[in-house]
């Protein structure tokens, strides 16, 4: 069976992907998301991924939480909206660490659950994976995980396992923008 490393950003975005891959490959889940703010939220999201992996007996790598490194990479892009250039850097930073790990640990293939998110474009994420495949020599499985009924399946599985669902992408800037949006809504309704 081929060794597959799946980068996961959170449990709701990866549960259907894990289910799909777990019997086809020798699967390991990799949690590397230094973008998540604050730390409590990071720990909460990680706990949920641990819960999913435990329920199916899937191996999991708990990588570093190095937010300083993340802030350094996105410096100057604080005002970018979700989906803008800050996000491409955020994807590439995380996926690079995954690709490096696959090379060091003799994986055959890898992917990321990032494309599962409704606002995450696979035509931005997949080229990053394919670029890293060329650099590190480990095959990237370029799939748009939000398709083929996986969103519905993911919702069902997340409900069944009582998985926590966050309401913002992850970084401090996405949290700020979400709060501003909520505030606007309140103002319009009063
Ligand atoms: S909005 Fe999401 S993808 Fe974009 S930089 Fe923030 S955490 Fe990363």
C-alpha cells in the first residue's frame, strides 16, 4: 500500500477526505497550521483532528506551532481580504513543510485538505502542490476536495462525531474581518 501524507487544516474540512483515503492508502494525517489564532483556537482545532484520527485509528503527526514564522511570512499583507495574496503565502508556507516531511520520511504521495473549504480555490492551491512536487520529488495528489458530494458527506460525519466547527478561516486577520462583518450586520439590523 502506498504511503500517503494528508495535510489537514481542521477536522470539518478533512473528515470526509480521511474517510475516502483511509482504506486505499497507508494514511498519515499531518497537522501543521501556525496561521491559526489565538492559540486556544489552534489547540481546539487540533483536538478535533486528533478525535477523528483516533476514531479511525489513523496515524497523526502533530507538527510545530510556529506562529512567529507565519507572521513574518505574511508581513505587509495584513489588510488583504480572505482569498487574496496573503492566503497564497499561507498555503505555500504550510504545504512546503508537508512536502519536506514527505521527502524526509519516504512518503509516496501527499495532498492537503485545504481545497475542501468553500472559499479555497483549487486553482490556487493545486499549482502550489504541483510546484512542490517538482522541488521535493514526491507526488502531489491534486484534488478539489470540496467536489463529488464530499461537503455533504463531511457535514454528516462531523455531526455524527460532534465535531467543533469554527466560523472564521484561522488567522488573526480573518478573525478581525469576521468580527467587523458581524458588527456591520448588527448595525444594519438595529
Ligand atoms: S484567511 Fe485563512 S488562508 Fe488566508 S491567510 Fe488567513 S488563515 Fe491563511
